[in-house]
């Protein structure tokens, strides 16, 4: 965790999950993704997930009094959390929590204008999983109503396409918006009339993909521990993947390592 938000500004840098049963979540993701867990300075209700000793994600216990849905949330690196939070509010989006100090940095939880939840992080210790370390998230997808408007919002908030050489670059590829950092694709934004769909899975939201050695083995482990299959194993020749839901409802996708 040696990179700073100044080196990664605008890029995805972390993912976290708030769940109702922390220990059960640890057992689930240990079996499905091969993670191990350690305690953090945030207390007993928060754990850091590690793969090969490298921190890759965070899991926290959701307070019983809260009715918030369980979901994986991506965090984006920013130079100044307060300034980024101001830019979010100025564009009619929402800051739900923070910015507040967490360990060596400051973070805030936000929702864009369509309701997709994301976080921002300012700090000196963040993992650069954009380098595709094993076991880290390898891809983010934003499913939203209007991809073009969403790109404008996030570009203004996170300073994408900035003049600095390390900024996130935006490109249109195959009718999708692809985000690149350091020349590597790290996310894409997909638009569509999601407001007309009754299925809650297609509401505006960020979706996280995790690498695994064996997609089918991950699916079997997930269903054995009370998870469910949202989208069965599929392959397009270039990659193999499946979409899953953990026992508390958190959705994610497993993708074959090296795909």
C-alpha cells in the first residue's frame, strides 16, 4: 500500500462491502475468492481482505438499525476529499457520509445523480489494484441511464482527462465508455433505460469484477455457502465469467484470471 492518491488521482483504488454478518461474509469470500482476513485499526467490525498478503478489499459490519442494501462499493482516489465532495454537491449529487478521517486518509461515501453509490479516498496508503495484482478487482462497470451524462459528471468530480499525465483517460470503444489509467483499462460505463426495468439488479450501480483461477469452482463454492447465481458461467472466447450474489445480497462477478 505504497501508492498515494496523488499518484492515482481519479482512478479506482479500493472496494468495500458492508454486510450484515461479518464472520459469515469472511467465510464466504475466503472460499469463493481465496482471500484471508485481518483486523484493522477501525475496530472489530471491520476486516481487510488479503490475497497473497496484499490488501485487496475491505469488509465491514452493517449496523442492524440500518436498512441500507448490501453492495460492493468502489472508491476513487482524489487529491483533496473536501474539494471532491464540494464538486459532487455542486452537481446535484449526494454526499452520504464524510469526508471523515479513516486511518491514514480521509474518505467520503457518495451517490451520483442517478443513485449509483461510490466513494472517494484521499490518503498516502492505498493499494494500486489497477496493476491487476492477483486476487484484486480487475474491472468496474457502471450501469447507468445515460453513459454520456455520467461520464461528464465523474470527469468533473474526479478530474478525468486532466492535463496531468497520470489522469484517467476516457475513450469510446464499441458503444461503451472505457476508462484507462496508465494505459490499462480499469472500468467502463454502460448506458441504457434502466429506470424502466423492474429488476433491482439493473438500477444505476457500480459493479465489481474479481479474478479467480476457476470460475466454475467459485460458483460451486458460492452456492454451497448460501450464495446464488445471477448470471451463469459464460464465455465469449476472450474471457469466462459468472455473476453471483453473496448470502446477504451483495452482487459481484468472477472472471477467469488472466482473461
